[in-house]
C-alpha cells in the first residue's frame, strides 16, 4: 500500500528575492500567510490501526505548494510561457487565465507568451506565431471551452529542438498543461535544461479528462466531463426505457481508466452494467454480459450499458494503429457491442431496440463548471508560486485536498486506475446491481 | 494543529450475522471487497518535515467506513427510520434514496419508515403520519430538490419523547440527516438510548449548506449551492458592469462560516470584495470598505461585493431574536450594506447604481449536481453499512477522500470555519485583489 | 401562395351538455371566457398590398380552439385514452400530463387509459397492459424526458384491429400524439370509426422533432431539440477551433426538413456550412463544398459543418431498406462526409483534424424547456376542449400564435419544409456566410 | 378588435444603389431572395366566419421586413451608431452582434459606433467615449448577458441635444434598442431629424423584458427571462412543499403587464395563485386571497403564490416617487404580501412558513437562450436591411411569425397587456386552479 519515493523537488537556486505579494508572515493576524518550505503533506492516509508504531517517513510526503516569502526570480525580468498539449478538457482556459492573472497582478510579470498548438508550437518548422498573453486577453476566456492556445498531439519527443526554442526565446519559466505523455515530455525537457545548465523552471499542470494521472486526487475538468456524460446516459436511458426491449448503450472516454464511466454510473442510478478497462468481462457463457442482459430484459424490459472506450479490448482485434502521440488506436468497443448484442438477440428471435450514443467530443469541449473553475484557478496560482520560487521538474497537484508539488519523475511512474477492490468500484457494483464479476471462470 | 480525541466508535454488540452482500474477502480477484475493522484514515495530513520522528497516534485516526463481512443486525427483522432536519440542501433526496436502495436491495430490509418534518415528526402532538419507504417510492426523487420527508427546525431537544417513539415503533436503526444542531440532538438520543439499554443504532449524515460542520471535508450540496450562487453573482456583476458606477451586491448563505462566499468568488473571477464572518472589516476610515469602493469606482467604474449573511455583524444592532432551532436571528447585512453604501455616495454627490440580489432559497432548493449526487449516494451506502454493523453515535463523513465513521461527540465539538491563514482565503484575497485586511488598526 | 381547403371540422353531434368549467360568457368581466364556434384564424398572413380588393375566403381559415360553453360528451360517463407513437421528442410527458389534468380537474372525467408503446398497444397480440392515468400518476412526469407510456413505430396500418379495441374498451375519446405517419393512422381510424357509426372522437396532437408537419407553426420540443443541438455544435466548434486545420462536423436530425440544422446555425454563429435536404449541394467542382472548405481552411484554419441527416442523399447509394414505420432507412451522410473530406485533404497532402459528433438521441430525449412546456400544456388543454365538444378527425395546432383545429385530411396533405426562398434560409445564408448555392450549374 | 392605422413607413428617399448582397431576384432557384416592397403581413388574424365578405384593408397590414434589391445608402460611405437604453434584458448583445456583423460582412459598412450608457451617451456633459464596433470586438459577446455598451435610464427627452450629436458625428443610421420610453425618444428624434431635413435613418429594436410593447408578438429575452423565473419559483415551491404549512411567494418583473408571471405559471404547474396588474384581487372577504390560501393550506398543507411587481398596487400606498426615466416607483407588493399573509395567519394562530424570493436582476441579466439568440440575430439583420433601404421612424418587429416594419407612432400608441379574456389567461386560470376572479363583488 505504501510506496517509496523521494519527495524532494528540484530547485534552480537560492531564493533571495523578496516576494512582492503582500501576505502575513506571522500567525493570528486574521490574514492569509506565506507557506514555509518545511510543510509537507502525507500522501497515503490509510493505515492499519494495529501498525501505529512505525514513524512517519519521508517517502510518504509531498511538499506543500503555495507562495514563498523569498523567491528565486526577479519578476520584472521574467519571461514566462504557457503551452497546452493533448486533447481538450474543461478548464484549460481557466488555468491559462489564472497563470496569467497571478503572474501579472501579483508578481508584476509583464512578458507572458502563449505557445500555440502544443509542443509543436515550439518547433520552427510549424511556424506558429507566439501569442502575447495579457489580463485583457484572458479576462473572459474561462467562459469558453477548449484552449485559446490551441492544442495538438505529438512534438514532445523533439526535446532538443524545444529547449533550443526556450533558449532562443530567453524563457525563464514554462508552464506545461497536459497528461501523461505531455508530462513525460516535460520531464525530458527538464533534464535537457539541466544538462545545458540553464535556469529555466519547468512546471507541469496535470490535464487528463480520464483522471488517469498518478498522484492527482482528481483531475480538473473531470467533474464537468462526468456531468456531460450523465446527460448522454440520461438520454440513452430514456430512449431505452420508452422502447420495447430497449437497450441503451453509451460509450464514454477512458482509454486505460474507467473513472468517467464509474462516476457517471454513481451519479445516474439508471445504469445496469458498467464496463471498464480495469475489470475483465465475458460476453458469452452463463456469467457473461449477454445472458445477464437477456435475463434483465425478461424481467424489466429495458437495460442500460455504459462502456469506457478502453474496456473489453480483448474481445476486439488489435487495430495495430497508433495516433501521433504514440497512443494505440483502440478498436471501437461501442460499435462492437452494438453489433454483438444485436446479433445475439436476433439469433434468439427477440425484438430489441438498441439506442447507441457516442457523445465523444461533447464531453470534453464544455467549459468548466464552478467546482472545476475553482480548482483550475487554484492550480494556476500554485503553479506560478512554484515557478517563481525556482522549483522545476515539478507538477502541481491536489492530494488529500492540499495543493502540493509532485516531482515529474514520480508523476510519470504510475497511472491512476480504478481499483476493483476499492470502495469506488464496490459502490458502483452496489448501485448498479451488476454482478461483482462477469467472467465465467474466477481467476 | 493536531487535535487529541478518541477514535473509537460505539458498537451495539458483537457482529455474528454474515453479511448478505456478495463481495470478495480476499485480495486480487478483481472484485470489490469487504472492509476490515482495523483500517483507519489519518485525519490531519499536514506535517512539518523536520518533525518526522513522532509516531502515528490514535488521536489522529478515524475508522474507515464500508461494508463488513459480519454484521450485527438480522436484516430481515430490521426496522429502520430516516428523518431529515433543519434547512433544505441539495442532495437530501439522493441520500434518502441511497439509504432505502441499499437497505432494500443489498441487505433485504423491508421495513423502512420515513419520519415527516424533522424531529417534530417523532413527537405525538404533531400527529404527522409515518411514510412507508420503498424502492418504487424513491426511485426518481433525486431528480427533485428538497426532501420528500419534509423538514422543520426544532423538536430535537425533546430527547425523551423521541426515544419513547423509537421504542414504540420498535425501531432498530435511525438515520438522522442534519447539521450541527441536529447532530447534537442525535448525540442526546444516542445517550438516552444507551441509558435505556436499547439496541438502536443512531447514525448521522452531515447536512449543512454552509459547510460549517467539523470533521467533514466538504458537505453534500455545497458544490451545487456554489453553482447557484455563481449564477446570482454573475447576474449582479452584469448589472453592475453595464450601469454608470454600478455596484453589484449579493448576499449568500453563511451564518458563521464564509465557505459559500469564498468558493463563489474563486469560481467567478468578477468579485472584488468578499466579506465573511471569519474576517473582520471596517466600513469607514482609510482602510475601510467604503474608501476602497470609492477608489475602485474612480478607476474601474463598477464593483462587485459578495457578502455572507453572518459577516460584519458587529456593524449591526443585535436583533436579540432566535429562531425555533435556537439560532440567533441575524440582522440583515445585505440591506445594511446597500443603505450604507448608498448614503455614503449620496454624501459624496456621486451617482451610483446599486444592484442588490438576495438569492436566498434559490441556492438551497436546487437538486444536486452529478458530483453531489455521487457523494450523497456513497454517504447513504456507507451509513447503511455502519448501521447494519451495529455502529451507533457515529456520523458518516468524507475525510481525505475516504469515507469514515466520526463519533458524534467529535462532530459537535467544533465548527468548520474559513481559516484566514489558510490557502483558501489566500487564494480568495489573491484572485479578488481585495486588501488582505480591511481594518484600520492591525490587531 | 394561397391554398384552397375546406376548414370545417367534423363533429360527432349537437352539443347539449353544459360545460362544467366556470368561465365567463360575456365580455368585460376581467375573466377568462368561452370560445364561440364562429371564431376563425387566418392561415396565410402574407399578402401583396396591391391585391387588397379580394375578400377573405373560407379556404384560408382555421377554426379557433378552446373551451365551448356547451359540450357533446357527458364527462362523468366518458372514457378517454392517450397513445404516443413514433420517436421521442421533448415534451410528450407534458402533453400527457396536461390532458389528464384538464380531463380530471376541469371536466371531472375519471376514466383515462394510457395505451403503451404506440399503436401496437391497441393490438391484442402484443399484450401490453393498459395504464390507469390519474393526476397522482402524472403530476411530476413533465420533469422527465421521453413518454411514460412508451412508444414504438408501426402498428398504425392495422386500422380495423385498432378500432375493434376502441369498441371493446368502450372508449369515447382517443388522443393520438405523433407525427406524419401517426396522423395518417389517426385519419384512417377516424374514417373507420365513422363507417361503423361509432361516437368516438379522434384528436391528434402533432409531435415531430424535425418540425416537418404541415399546418403547425412550430412543433413542441423543437426549441428544446435545437438547444441540445447547439450544445453539440458548440463542442465540435471548440474542438475544430483548437486543432490544427480543425474541421467540426455535426449531424442532426432532419430526414426531410432541415429546420433543426437551420435554427441551430442561427443560434450558434459558429457554423460555416449548413447542409439540408431542401437545398442541393455539390462536393466536387469549383463551387462544391470541398473547394469552399479548402479555401476557408487556408484563410481561417478551421471550419464547422452542420448537416441534417436527410441532406445530400443523392451522393449516397440508396440503402433500399425501410424501418418498421415504412420510412426509408437513410444512408449515413455524416460518416460519408467525414470520409470524403478526409480523403480529399489526404489527396491534397494537407493535415486536417476532423471532429465528428453525432449527438443522435441526446437531442430528442431531453425534457422540455419552459417554453416548450408551456406550449405542450396548452396543446393538451385545447385537445381536451376539442374532444369534449365532439370534434373528431382534428389535430390541435398553433397557427399565427392562435390555437386552432386542423382537419387531419389537411394535416397529412403536405409536409413542412425549409423554403430556400424564405427569410429563414436567407438569414441562415447571411449569418453563416456560406455560398447561396453550392452547385456548379444553376438550375 | 380591429384597429385602424396607416401602415406606411417613412422613407428617406428613392433607392438607387444596388444592394451588394448576393441574393436571387427570381423564383425557383433554390436560393434565398430579396423582399419586394409590395409584400405585407396581416396583423389581426382572428375573424368571425360570418363576416367574411369584408375585404382586406390597409389598416390591418404591416410592411414586410427584409433585404431590398435596391437600397438608399451607399454602404461604403455610411456611418452607423448603436445605442442601448433602459434595463437589461437577455439578448441585447446578440442584437448588437447581429447588427455589426450584417453591416460589416453583408453591406461592407466600416464605420460603426457604439454609444455608451444609453441616450445619455449622446449628451456631451456625460463625456462617455464612443466605442468602435468591429466584428472582432463583437464576435463572442452573445455568450455574455447584459450589453457591452452599458445602459442607463433617462436622457431621451433631450431630443435637440441628441440630434446635435447625430449631426456632429455625421451619422446616417441610428439603431435604438429599448422599450416604450426609449421608442418614444426615438420617435421624437425621428421628428427632429425630419424637421432639420437630415438624411438620418432612425430604426428601433424593441427590448422589453416585461413583453409590454405593442405590435410585438413576443419580445426578445422574454423566454430566457421566463426560464430564470421558473428556476426561482421552482425553488420556492420546493421550500414551501417541504415545510409545515409552507407558503412560497415569488415576485417577478412586470410593472404593467403580467406576462412573465402568466407564462412562468404555465411552465411550472406548481403555482396556485398568479397575481398580475391586469386582474384585480381582494385580500379580505370570502372570495379574497387570504381565505383561499387558508382553505388550501387546510387541505394541501402548502401553497405557491406568484406575483408580478405591478400587481395589486391599489392595496399599497402610492410611493409618489418616480425613477429617472419617469416611471412611477412601485411600492413593494412582495414584501407587502409577505407581511400581510404572515399577520393574517398569526391572528388565526396557525403556524405558517413563508419563503419569499425576489430573484430580481437574476432574471434579466442572463445571456439569451438559443431560441432568443435566433430571434435577436434575425431582428438585428432586419434592422440593418430596413436602415440601408432608407426606412426611418420604424421599429423591427415579429408579427404572426413574420418580420415587419412597424411605424414608431404605432408602437408607442398602445402597450401590450395580458387580456383577462384571452386564451392565455384562461389557460393560467385552468392550470393553476385559482378562482377565475378573486374579488368579492363582480364589477
């Protein structure tokens, strides 16, 4: 359960510049105050009560994020850049806005560059112009979905060219908003920067609509995405319920992690079967999905299936394709299930009405709901504080409701997945009433 | 920072009934599994990294919630009741639904009674009928705001009469959904039940739209409430922005804790001054609200103030009144500010257009958003598991994203308030740009 | 422009029963009043001002709907049925609710039967039970999408069997909610009822999410559907805008009429090309879609296409299939365009990112927005008034903002289509900036 | 029922400039086409079918709006201005956006000035700067509520000074967005312009959240406002329903016309009493509101009252005050009812829980829903076509679903009010179940 790692975050140098922010340094003044470097946050909070004698250890701690009294960079001479990579996710504009506002209004930074279309924006061959980011430019962007900087997949593996551009642009700080692949790129950039002995802070902000990044309590935009998924499932449920032997089938995002599917089912109460990448299932056989479905239609006349895009890949032929980020192109489990179920009932001479919805981009292009907006605003603020204090190779994260710095090495070391033995999956099984495991042989 | 308390939860007796729920008992079966009694959750996760030698101690631990392999009650002979007390809050119906569904479908309980209109529903003189709760009755209630059981303030102090009714109804389990006052009542009931040597489990579920209950990471309905508040503030901001010297003024809930105001401001980006009960402010003087407002209008032509109902009570005459729950009736800070600001600018011969909105009940009567729905569903589930395993005098709560049992004694021992020295308030001050403290004399 | 038809609505007999509704019969009492049979509504309001000498004529008039002072049926002896046919549409439950409430509370009718799953529910072989409809049952159904009665396609052609069932059930009134095919069935039923000399009133309520029924100003649910479509298009636009050469492509409902597409484009401002069944377009050639698209990407880097499902069928191979209602199964224009565009740009060696969304059922399963709710409530009320006054073979409709009776013969005589020469299409062309006609040869 | 007026719209001169818009001039080309001047729209569509011999007459006709083949102004030399007056309303930014986009992209106009803060923006003493309006500036404004130009009351009576400014700015076209008072100002400006023999087109666009302007089928923003009101009423209903003898009381806009209240009640189904300015009601007596309320509480335990701000003013003392637009300041009927009802039940020794909501500005500051957005976009387009063709002293309106020109003289000649004898009010009475008239003596 516990995981050993080194909590120390890399720093560019000694902090000798007083922070221009006006906060309290002492207690009990009814005022917000600076964070001291000694503060840490316990990562793993579960413990067996018969094992209390062991002492706290560094491996289980993460550095607390927040503004420091003394900072590393002189804000007036600072040049910062922001880049957004990978797929869209609700809240990216909120993060951009927050970074720009905090840099500008709190630290007085005046040179903030937006890099267009992800890592590719750093590469000369694409010739994307750099965008000047000012408070006026970003003041209302959080009311729109997407990212004003545009995004793309790929480009992150050209580390040397990217760092060449960082040098050429005289950048001191780079904020990199993206998921697992993106943060791997950020780590490579950090190392290259270090090798060249440059004083450039690389700060990651975790963006993953699938919630599949490690060391992130919940990724921004996730709640908004679940809300959008709930609408789609609600529609499919209505369709299924109001048809003769209606079967609602909705595919949601989740290549390797079924969090969107699991949470959507918990929010909905109308889903009967949740299929996620982490839990195998059989189609045929006494304990397979098709028999369970057939049984349910017999007694209830309608059924609702929610499937994450990465679920049941063993049932599909490998496509063998990869997208430009290097992610495997998945075969379409939604269409596969639609066909398989349809044929099964045809063979049983039972009329069924399958209503398949693939909400796809609708889920990720929404603008952030208030809860996600708050989260994004605070992530952005803390990213700025981290950068200004000279941290590098760190990602800002929320762990146990505390904002912390997580070393990029740690971030890319594991993915976040639905643990079938966790209370989350237990509550999904409990609320849907689906079999605890739909396989014919226990393993 | 650390707080000493005894983590042990009262139990009615030995668990000798096998749980009817079908979960795994062993690891690595890709299946949800039971929770063992030894599992605990660390409450306070902040630690100074120079202080790592101290060992974990029981005072900082809370018992993990969840289904047990062996339970105390025989579900087939169980009679459970649900009561909802105090003001409305998004998600109450979700909790009711979840409790009924879990009792009925997972444990097979068939006698579930709904008590109408809060604690008063237990009192014979009010003659409210008892409602039979079944899956059919609750299946769609989560789509509506409010509580199907109705609610009221007061009645909780008549402990003996309530326990008389519990006895008379042969109840084994009572689920009590409510805030601070309600949980105090639940504690009194627990003690009276114990005194009479009855085998009745009393389980609290925390409901407080103000998020002001201790030992609760975030109360259900809070996010939904913030969303509703955001709409109101958004309206006032539009009005202020589009008028000559427009001043938007919105009052939100928050008698003793300013969480709704703080979070709304973070979600909005358009609020300039947030006034909460926890942070004092002056009206007059060089560092008072009025001067700051005057200055802002001069340079920006509009301003937005967000005030929690309990803020600045020192500026108001005490009303001396109490409501039926015994809560002090607060004087209306919203109307007071509206008048004060209006007169100030009249005296300065400056035309201002004040747009005052008191969204009041709109905020708390909404139905829960998906995120709150999930939370409610899981709270309800865990409350049922706690009761069936014979816990009593316990409240279900979420701490560091883990569902736990909190002793009622602990729950009522402190309120949750916005800590002005916390990162939350720091981010509010930072995002609004308001002075760190609007008082003329530092204290 | 003018169309000749006979405005008279069939009546079952003389109205000799006083209406139990308490309304005024005279003017100027500040009270709602009964409608007299002489009132008519002009259908075609466009006129050339040089042609004013012609007199009003009966062919251009429709009978005004509403409660009559004297009615035909004795409400206390009445047995009414409601059936919902065809695809889902926001607001069906509102209509059901309104019919039941008006029958029950205003006329005192106590026997109201719900027929399940459309016309098939009348057919003995399907053995669907009849649902007893009461105010308690329908009080909250308008908060849910779909229809509580369920629906299906087909069955309407078995006229004799249906009328057998009407006789067997001793029904006096049948309310039939459905689209073009359904109303054709209703007309056949009316004729069969007349042939058998039965006193059964057949009243249609127009339901068509495509807004393609003639003599209907705007069909209920249409606005809600457009709102849902706007969300999908908004998502696709964000995706397209934020990608390198992003092309958003959304398919919306509209088999024969492009109203949803046209209105969505007007509401959005971000659509560049709207393709509807009524306006032909070429793909290839100097004035074809592909060239225009290529040009736009060159200058603007992104584009947004909105296509109605029935558009451009000439480009597709006929599927030759029909669904159970007898509607031609359309080939999928959305997937066809996705492939065609993709291959075109591949051949031009241009990287494009196509983001295709098919929101399908999401659009039609929503619950009605307030505006549609109002419309449904009033349609239902007027349907009841029509039935009670002994009208038959009539559909309730809104024409020039007046509720009227339209003979079913008239209803099924023409479909409503987007007139490319109308101001609606003109405004679409104007707002999107798309070419007035994307064909290579004017015809 | 019929009203005599002269349909002719004033024109600045002969149209000799070919329109730069590319539309068809002939029929049957599957293309949008120009509107000819001869086309008119019948205003009053209700007719007694025994009176069909009378011929159409000019008094009942309105000129059809839309683009003309020949226009009056040379777009390249045109200077246009837009001003927004009075209170906020959803959709103003949509109208501004549409006017700017149509002027710029379709006619090629490049000088478009925004006048800030209403008519006052024309007056030199206020020294508001003029805003340059371009497509870039307005492209996303429809996503925000309010008006980017700001607004204010008053100033419109200073006709000469305003026209001085028009002359000084060399304006050719002024678009005036506002309600009754504003359009009166527009009429005065039109006359002054004519007196000075200037070639300035004055075009009004009707904006009234109360829907109280004559010759307007439904004002823009009205539907959105009703949706917002529905939310507030829904909240109050939930509160009332879930309390002991709960009474929900909501005040909505509607100074002289109760349309918002009437439509909200129709959309809601949960309102029991709708009080509007057009229908008198008594408080006391056997048929007064209080007795009806008492009776309802006895049998149903809760009640919901919806009151328009202008209702029941006879029960209140005149305030004698006027606001800066010259509108009477109304006494607060909401607070009055709250107090009156409260005291009535106190005197009856009945516990009641009154939940009063005054959503006020929340209702009018929302951004337009899709349906209103479409309407606004088309109003703006048609306003531009009217101006370019040299019309003046005209307002753009929608009558019987056709866009028309209405002479300003006509617009200001009558207000739109809820007719208690209309089907609208009949359906309100029917759906709420409230007494047809709550007065003790018929009058």
